[in-house]
C-alpha cells in the first residue's frame, strides 16, 4: 500500500482536523474529515435529490487521500464550490401536438463548472428527467471532461419530454420551443451542449436549426451535428468505440484481449450499438442488447445491421429483433446480466446494474465491467464487484470518448477544418489510452484497494479542476 493511501486509510472517518464551516466563518474543530463534512452538508442542502446524493457519495470520500496531501483545497473551499453548480436554469417549454393540444414540459440546463473550459455536456430528453438527474450528470461530467485532458468544463441539460412515439413534427415543435429559451445561455465559447438519451441526430438538427435562426450564428455551439453541417466524423461512434478502447486496456492489464470473449451489452441506443460494433471488430461476440421493455439473447452473436435497422431507421422496439433472426430469444423480464459472459458493458441508463446483477456476474466469472452509461452501477454493486476483484471502470472514465470527440468537433469548427475518420479515430484511441493510464496510475498512488479505478478516475479528474479553481481565486 502506498504511503499516502495508508495515511488516508488511518485518518479516514475519525480524523480531527481544522475546518471552516459554512455557517460562521470562524475556524472550529470537527471530528469529520473535510470530504465527509461537505458530503453531509451537501446532502442536507439538497434533500430528495437521491441520484445527486449517490454521485456525491461515490466521489467525495474517494478524494480524501488527495485532500489530506493538499490542505489548500479545504482552505479555499474547493469542495463546497465544486458541489454547487455555477448556474441552474429551469424553464417552461410549451409546444403544440399533432392534435392541436397545448403541451408543457420542463427544460433544464445546469452549468456546473467552467474552471477548465466552457460548460460541456449533453441534453437528455426522457420522462424520468428531473433537476436531480441533471445535477448528478453535470457533477459527474465535470470530472469526466477533466479526464479527457481537453479544455472543457462540466454541464448537462434536458427535459422530461419523451420523443418516443412522437411524430417528427412534434419533436421539431418541442425542440424549437426548448431552444427559444436556452439559446440565450449557450454559445461556442460559453456552453456547448450535445446529445444524450433521447437526443440523437434528429433532435440535434432541430435544436441547431432554431439556434442558428435566432442568433444568426453558424458556429460550434452544439456538437453531435451531422456531417453535412459541421459535425465530426466518429462522433456518432465515439462513446461506444471509446468504451471498447478503454476496456481493451483493462483486458491487456489482465494479459488478455477481446478475441473470443462473450460480451453482454444493455441498451440498443447510440452507445450500445457502437460499443457492440467495435468489440466485434476486436474479435468478441456480443450476446445481448436491450431496451426499456426487455432484452434479446442471440447465441450466434447479435446482428448489428438488424439492430441498426430497428433502432436507427424504424425507431422500433428491440422485441422485433427475433422476427429477423432465428435462434434469438426475447425476454420481457429479468436482465441481460443473468447471461454467462466474460465482459459486461452497461450502455442504457443509471443504476441498471444492481447488487443481484453483480452477484450473477461474479458467479459467472465475468472479468470486467466497464460503464458505457453514466453511473450504470449502484454503489453497493460497485463495492461487491471490487471486493471480488472484478475490474470495474466508472463511466466518467470509460465513456469519456463521446465528449472527447465532441471537443474535437469544437476544434474542427473553430478552425473551419475537417479531419478524416481515421484521424479522429486515432485521436480517440490515444485519448482513451491516456485516460486509462492516468486513471490506473492515480489509482495505484491513491487508491485504498487494488485496481481502484473509482478513486483513480475521481482523483484524476479532480486534480486539474481543483488546481484551476485555486489559481482563479474565489469565484
Ligand atoms: P439512446 O437514447 O441512444 O439509447 C438509450 C438506450 O437505453 C435505449 O436502448 C433505451 O431504451 C435504453 N434506456 C433508456 N432509459 C432506460 C431505462 N430507464 N430503463 C431501461 N432502458 C433504458 O442514449 P445513449 O446511447 O446516447 O445513452 C446511453 C447512456 O450512455 C446514458 O446513460 C448516457 O448518459 C450515456 N452516455 C452517452 C453518451 C453519448 O455520446 N450519447 C456519452 C456518454 C455517456 P428505450 O429506447 O426503450 O428507452
């Protein structure tokens, strides 16, 4: 165990340190460590934001070894400022459906942290979206964006609007109304949104079109654009491909690779499809994909052309897959994690892999779990996987390829230039390899468990942001 990690372990929970409270500005003694105190206070200040609490609980305690080494962070109130978004916008989004009825949704943009660059993070359109969801995603995004090594701050936005089952005209009406408010707050050098769940090429097109109409600007304010109007090659594939590149590094550390491995993938959206594509190119077989209604198991290997047809063109349900492929089965109960596998890639949504799923993966001798979705795994499932020495990569590291290529799209837009598919793919691969090295080296230095990629990613992302905040004064 490293010296620092040992100090951190010994002093965790019961260290008596001098700290400044938010209530009075006098220094006083507390028996709680800095990170634990900020965790407690932030949960109390944000009651009922359970996903945000989960992200805080996953991140803040792991920063302790670094905070003990860097007392200046506490003196400058870095954590207190880091957990509080710089700005939170909530707005009404009225629109008219195909029957002529007035509908109202709620829009959000949380501009979390701009210490190292303009706010950057996607819009999510899904009925489950609340301020809680957007805050947890924005907080995580701040660390993820820092890990990419590129100059991008953290933000996230979205709406409780559900694009599923809506006509193209309805989606356009909603997107235009959404932009009528948000256009004032975004910009190529201030806040650069992209897609996420429910926001793909169609939605980005409508959002960009209305943004351009209102501002008169043709610029890089949005990423994930189509190639015909300023998008980057590989952006569509980036999160999934990046996940495969990151997982390849994990497998190399176990002295193996993708060849012949059985892979489980959840979801059948953007991240799932392109993660599947790349792991197949690397020699693996994908056995499953899913959507919010159920999952399919194809023992011969999932046929991606069929999944693309159903999901990208027909906007259908994954249950339709079995009409195209003999031997495949559809299940509307249970989860993909029950299927024996070597590698698990959750690519649907948060908390989709729980403790029971983790037990199944352990029983089936799974080697690695790498998150394509954000916060895919519940906290107790993470702890169990780590306890059983299953290599676990948190999304902020393993799914950072999407935002990394978004930053490359920004660079191409600023320079009025285009790079080839091969150029961008090569850059993506190098970025993912660098993130892996940074995370694993930071884990070795500060982690309290073997291969603690959670600590490695959290501290690895925190260092650059906290240094920038320290240098910029109390802002
Ligand atoms: P998509 O909307 O393209 O696909 C989402 C997939 O997950 C769909 O198959 C969807 O099924 C399923 N899903 C969504 N919500 C649920 C739910 N509550 N329960 C079960 N299944 C669900 O989104 P993306 O592929 O873009 O995003 C997937 C994940 O990856 C998200 O966590 C996102 O934050 C994360 N991510 C995405 C990035 C990107 O570049 N797109 C970048 C980094 C992270 P259904 O169609 O039935 O809703």
